[in-house]
């Protein structure tokens, strides 16, 4: 396994830093270990996805069908019949029929021409079935972790280290041809390390990631190079995305913890 550190004086005993470890074959084969100085800003963003759920006649809390479902999930059928009878007692046969049709539609028994006719009848009577819209949780979002490093080479040797760091990030961002298939790119573990070499317990740690993008910008401040042509500085921007959407127990396991 190749190991690279930048700057060259980066030390477990003296510095906080970020450690990037690349693995192939679903985490079984460690191929590269890259340690870089702690960037001035670290952002860890969590998010959840929600959508609208129209409950229609089954909504409405205690006043809807929802109120007829007991703790075991059983439906009070007698209460349902009474609910439908009460809902279709407007004194207008066409409107009663339309409301009943839309009620059945909520249970997947409507649709087609009959459902469209019901829409027209309700519209002509300036009526609409209350959608009883609620917010529905769908999933947690797959998190992204972005890093920007300015790597300034104080010697030709450090310039070579920078070159190897960039090459390895780029190399393991790509899949490898395997006959008519392509193997997955390397997975990465990212750890914020504390002085002394242990995990920093004040910053939430990322889950396993794929490297989504790697951008290297050479000599942003000037066109100067070392004698061998190596750039004085390289700005490296990395975007990692976790391999899956996490659940609560996984987030808790990654959260900062007080040392005992």
C-alpha cells in the first residue's frame, strides 16, 4: 500500500489532519493512504427527503377513515359504511355518486372513464374532495463531502509527492475494464485525525464514500515552476459521496463521542 503525506512534516504527534484511505474489492484491499493537512473549513451536511401524500377520504384524522383503523390496523367496516353514507347524502344524486366514486378511487377501485366523469360532476357543483395532504418521509439524503486543499511545494521532492497524491486520487476515481464489464472504482474511508493519531472526537466522521470528482488547478497565483518544471502550487478540489443513504443507528455510530 502506498502512503503519502503533505506537507512533508505532517506528524501524528503534532498535527490534526485528514486521512483518505482507498480500498478496492468492496473494502477488502487497501491500496492507498493519503494524509493531508486539516483544511480551515470542514462542513458536514445532513438532509432528509419528504414528499406530499394525499390521503383523501382516508385522511382527516378522527373524522376520516383513518379514525376507523384500530391499533392493530383493522378497519371498522360498519363505521366505513356509515362514513360513506354520510358523505353521499347531499340531496343530489349525481353529486352523491361522484363523491362515492372518488371515495372508491382512494382505495384503488376507481379510475378510468368513471373517475373522470366524477371529476366533471364535482367541478360543475364547485366541489372537491379534500385531499388531506400530509408530509411523507421518503428517505435520508446521500451525503456529500467536499474538500479543497492548496498544496504549495517548498521543494522538488514535495512537488513529486503532490503529483503522486493527485495521480492516485484520479486513478482510483475510475473503474477498471474487466472483459465486457467495468469494476467499481475504489471506496474511500475519510477520517479526521486528532493530535496523537486517534480519531478526532469533535467532528462527525463520514461513512464509506466514492470519489465523485477530482479537480487539480496548477499555479493559480503565478506561472513559476521548480527547475524540473514541476508547479509551485496545486489547488486540489475533491468531492466524495457516501455509498448509501444512512439510517439513525449509522449516524449515531459516526457522531463525535466523548472519550471515556
